[in-house]
């Protein structure tokens, strides 16, 4: 539940930031009459995301067992790619996110005709990207979790994100976005590592991958998945009490590489630190 909550909280805040920046900038620049075009773009993006999710669920449910395992593996791989791309994109874009959005708005408004369509399209594609990203990794998480906890966590994340977005832009609440995206980014990389390990398991069950299937260790006597702590870790990080060697290797290598790249200072930060030291 916590994994789906935090992921949807992050995605929801990104979507709320996009919508809020556009709406605030239009009001501040005296172009508030174009706000309906913004809401049209938002609602169209939500509709497309929901239809895409329903379509993927229908396709997966109609497949035979082995094909379902391959489908789940494909969804998991896409989810891992989307999660990693999202984390590293926000790492690069956090500094200039607001400025870039305002520049895109000015570009859309500068067109001589079809201003409303340009503005709607800009908001639609920005919010739809967040929605489609959410669909893929929620499907991957739901495939690994049973019961209503994960969907309820996702819904709670969306509602809290909406409340935070409203508080930021209408209530004057300030959120340290860079710190928020940094810590949620680290958590999401752990979630992605667990999803990637589950992809290997799906491929084995589909008969595609049969290597490194001997048991790496067995913690069933210390931390069984049936325990409260084990079930929590399983829901959060795809913990397995007796993983295969392949799953452990994939999990460890993925985390080592992505955490190193994510936590190392960016080029701009290193340059700023060097300039500060010289001065």
C-alpha cells in the first residue's frame, strides 16, 4: 500500500505542479480567459490514462497462462523504464521546471491562431505523460499484490497530492520540491529494483529464462513473508524470503548502478561548488 501511495503522491504532485504553474502564470499575465483550455487538457489526459489502463487490464486477462506471464514481464519492464526515466528526468529538470513551463506557455500563446488548442495540447501531453506513467507501474505493482491495499494506497496518494497542490497554489504552502523529489526518487529506485527482480521471475514462469534459479538464501525462519514485517517489505520492495540467485543479482546490480548515478553530484552542482570555493 505504501509503495503505490508514495508513487502516486509523487506523480500527482508533478501533475498538480504542471497544472498549477500553467494556471497561475495565465492569471498573473492577464490571460485568465484561457483557463478553461487548461482544464479541458487535464480532463482529456485523465480520460486517456483511464482508458489505457482499462485496455491493458482487459488484454492481460484474456491471455493464456504463459502469455500472461510474458505480458506481466513486459509491463514490469516498461514500468521499470518509466520509473527510472521519471526519477532522472526530475533530477535534471527540478532547477528549471517552472521557467521551462512558463516558456512553453508563452510559445503556445504566441501562435497567431489556435491558441486554445495549443494550450490544451500542451497541458494534455504533460499531464497524460504522468497519467500513462502511473498506469504502467500501478499495473506492475497490482500484479505483485493481492487485495485492495495497493489500489486504496494509490487513491490516497492521488487525493493527498491534489490537496498538496491546492495548498501550494491557493493556500501559500511551500514544499521543498528538490528534497521531496530526491528522497522519493531513492525510494522509487528500490521499488523499481523489486519490479525488475519480479520480471525475471515472470520470465522463468513463462519458460523464457531458466538460468540462476538456485536459491540464494532462505529467510523464512527469520523474516517470513507471512509475517507483518515480511508482508510490508513484500508490498513495498517486492521482498522474497527465498529469492533465486538471478533475482538477487538483478536487484543488487540495478540498485548499485542507479543509486550511484542518481546520488552523484550533477555537473551544474559541481560547477557551482567549484565557483563558490574559488570565490
